[in-house]
């Protein structure tokens, strides 16, 4: 089983619609969670950290469910510019250092 | 922009050759992590340097090596290149130790092609 698993998609989303997708992680001791966005042939960019209580940043909402070991990302009022691959990232509990474990990414295509 | 820079941008090498990739971390960051991203996959952790020492390593063979300099910039060296080493190599800068939640900020990457 992969440490971090994501539905690769693509999720085809009409402009203005809402889309949500999850990722699951296997290490129950994981401490920190993030969503990164990656455009084609570019580097990953930090979209948002995911906190235990859930958090929102504009049109983006992230949720963490430790009991079921999954993280979710919801995008409201989708824009064409939201088309990208969204990487679920987990910081596993380690004695030292912050080594990120990435999922394979979920591709989102927002269409007019 | 993250302030993390990498060089070169693109590189073409022949199987069996050696390559050195370079990364300059964001100002104030003391940790550099290296990742390999094959086409269509998520980045895979290679290793991390914290205050000039290796601080963890992923499942990569010893021909992948690196170092970190006193100014926290870093190099990734790959010996005896294989065709499967063709990938985007990403460097990520962060503030290590017990600071922060582990957010890492990526450079633009070096795209390596091995023929």
C-alpha cells in the first residue's frame, strides 16, 4: 500500500462549480499535512497547510480526518486558473527533519 | 516566487556519465531537501540536508549523493547515470529543527534527460 494515495482523476469541472477530492495516508503518527498545487512542467507550490480543525483560504477548504486517515480539499466557484494537479503531502512523524511524502496527485480540469 | 533557485534548468547526459545539480535555498532557511519526480508521478524524497549534515534518506542507491555548504546551498550528485534517472529534480528549502510545521518551498527544478 502506498503511503499517500490519491485519485489521479482527471476531475472535469464546469467553471463556477464545486469540486472536492480526498487523499488517504497510511502512517497514523503523521503530524503535518499539506496541499500543494503543481502546474504542468512546473514546481509544486504550497497551496495550504491542513489543520486538525479544518481550515479555509478563500475558495479553498481543507479538512483532516485523523480517525479515518484522510485529507480532503474542496474548491468552490472553480476558475479556469484552478486547472492543475493537486498534490496531497504528509509529513510523517520523524525524530528530526521534515521529510515530505507526496501522493501521486489529482488532476483537475476546469472547463468553460 | 519562493526565492529558491536551481541550476541548470535543463540537462542532457549520456548513460554512465555523472551529473551535479545545484540549489540555493531561501534566505533564512537552513534545510534543503531533494526530490525526484518522474513524469506523471508525485515527487519522491531523495535526501535532506540540515545544517550541512545528511538528515534522512529515501530509497535511492548510494550513487545519489549530496552535500550542503555553510551558506546552506546544496548539491545533488548522481554517478553512473541510468536511463531511469531521467526526471525532474526538485530542491526544496525549509526551516528545519523544531521550527515550523515542515512547509517546504520548491525551486523550479532541473529537468534531466539521460540518453
